[in-house]
């Protein structure tokens, strides 16, 4: 009987902790900002997406090697601090690509990356 009562108590305790945690997170999430690391992923992801755009353009022109030239790689991929995994920033670039494909302005896909890169 003690084992069944103990398991039941564990389940209630687990449920209580889960509810308390979710309630606390929901209560404070409006004041939570973007941390430094997340902004690094966003900035680098925008640069990475620019490389993928250029790669697509170079493929259309039949010159994909341009995208793999050291100057092209450095322009887009040099924003890679070793303490920030490349995969997360590349996934951010992929979300930009998905968003750009969904939102059209005239005949041209919307992409905020090019103006950003031209400023730097």
C-alpha cells in the first residue's frame, strides 16, 4: 500500500511543480527580452541567408564556384564566433528563406537581408 500511495504522491508533486513552473514562466515572459546569444544567431543567420541567395543566383548563371570563393565565404560566414554553433545560425537563415518565399512584394520575394549586408 505504501508503494501505491508513494507513486500517487509523486505524480501529484510532479503535476504541481509542472503547473507552478509553467505559471511562473507565463507570468514573467512579457518582461523577458532577447539575450545576447539569440541576437548573435539572428544577425549571423541574416548574413548566412545572403550567401544562400547568392548561391542560388550563381547557380542560375551557371557559376556556382563564385559562392565558394574565399571573398564570398568571408563576406557571409565570417560572423561565426566559435562559441556559437553554426547549425543554429544556419537554421535561422533557413527561416528567413521560408519567410521570404511566403511574402511577396510584386514579383520579387521580400528579403531584408540585402539592405543589411550592403550597409556593412
